[in-house]
C-alpha cells in the first residue's frame, strides 16, 4: 500500500511567543519544520508528503528552502484553514488517489523516530488506524461540575501524539462527515472513532522523546548547550528495623536508612544530580516526602521517572559517578551489582556508570555509624534524534 505523510504546519504557535510560526524557527541551526521533514524522509517509509501551510507563511517557507534545502519528500503544498481540523481536511483532499495510507503528523513534533512511524503505518494497514501515544506519568484529577475531584486510573490513560495514521479513504470520509455535521475534535483519531467506532493505539518505548514543541520554555530547553553537568548530595540516618538499600541493592545490615521512601541515599543523590543538570529543582520538588504515594517507594522507580524527564528534554546520560560514604557495613561485595543496576536504569554501558564507597576514618556521623551520605555527578548530552 502506498503511504504518504500529511504534515500540519499551519498553526500560529502563539504560546511559543516567537513572533512567527514556531515551526519556521531555527533551533541549533535547523528549523523545526526542516528537522521534522528530514525525519520523515530518512525513514524511507513514504512515497510523498503534503505540507499544509498558512498562506501568510508561503514566502517564509520558500526562504527556508533556499537556505536549508528543499525536501524532496514534499510533493504538494496545501493551504491551512482556520482550525487544525480544517487544515487536515484540506491536506487530505490534496492527496493523490494512489495514496492508500496517510500518516498525519504535526510539524511541531520534529523528533519522531522511524520506529514510531513504522509501527503507526503497520497498524493502519492491518486495522485501519495506528495512533501514537505516550503513557501518562502524572496523577490525573477530574473535576466534576459540582467541584468534586476524582482521581483517574492513569494505567488506563494515554496521551495522544502524532503520527496518527489511517487508510486514506476512511479518514477522508470521517473528516467529510465532520465537515457536514459540524463535529469539532482536537485530533483526527477522535473523528475516526466517531465514524468507525474504534482506533488502534500503540505506545512505543521512545514515545517520551516524541515531544511537541509548544511553549517558549520548550524552545529554550532545546536551545541550551549540548552538555549539562549536575551534582547531587543526600544523607540519611541509620536506624533499626529498616532495610539498607543502596543503588537498588539490599545490603545485609542490622541498621537501615530512615526515610519516607526506601531512603536509597545513593539513588537520591543521583536523581538530584540529574534534576540539577536539567534545571528541574530537586527530588523534594518532584517527590515530596509528605505525599503518601511515595511512602516506602522503591527509589529505582523514581529514578525511572526522572529518566523520562531526561528523554523529554532531548538529553541522554553520558556518564554518572556515585560515591557512597559509609564506615560500615562493608560495601565492596555489592558494588558491582549496584553499578550494573545504575547502568541499566540510565540506559548506558556499564563502564559509563560508576559506584564507589569510602569511609571517613571514623570521623563525623558516617564515621560514628549514625548515618550514610552519598554524592553523585552526572553528565548529560543531547540525545541523537
């Protein structure tokens, strides 16, 4: 089946406050639109692309092509409408009859991967639709008309992204019906669902990186330096009746670390280092110690959430180094397991994660066996996109 892309680039991007269509803005020397088109072109999955642009952006687009090069994938320009829904409808009507599958994608998602595009197309061919989505990691509250708050089960929730891929004839029929009957929707999957009754969702491992550039802060983060360094420190008291967990490894000990979570002092220091490199505050801001959700929680699970932030910001961990300060117990038999745990959690080779332990020669609270502390340093770099 012939597959085409329909790239929606007709919005004004007012929340980005850039004074122009945000997808024409350059980030690290390349416009958002060109980066998006390059990702589609390099996937090798499409026979062509319809690009939907506002009439007022045509001249700017031509200037962009002159400076960055014209994408060979773009076969047709369609005019944007007053709403995204109208823009997509215009683009769908501009597709050739030979296009059997169409992947509708927002130009403001320039980091889409080939895997996401491929899975979306494969599902559309098999079921009629393939809609990319991401897991919801925040706790979601629904407020009723009476003001009553209900907590939703986030395991059953998904955040819809693009591409949203369909059989061309079917999504065109859904849009035509919406036009005739006055339906308004925020995405194409909604229209498809109303007309055909069901859409097929999928969540890819790299969906957190498929972010949509919306606000000025999103662009500021992308324009930041290629490398970020963060440092973290944490300390906890040793008490009876608690397990001693370090880097996700339970170490045999008569005393454990006291805290709201499992009090994994090494992982806490690492998370603080990562959050510091991202400019995202500290673990207390993200996982407050008065929140019952985090009582007794395994800190490696919290580290996984922090790593989602790393991916969302377009970074990856280059390497990390953790120092645990403890007079006792002796930690050397467990260091290698700790290091491998950390490497896996950070998504790095084992030699890019280091864990070491030292004593204070019996000085201070660590030396007296009253508590443990840990320090961490991390280097983040822009991930490949």
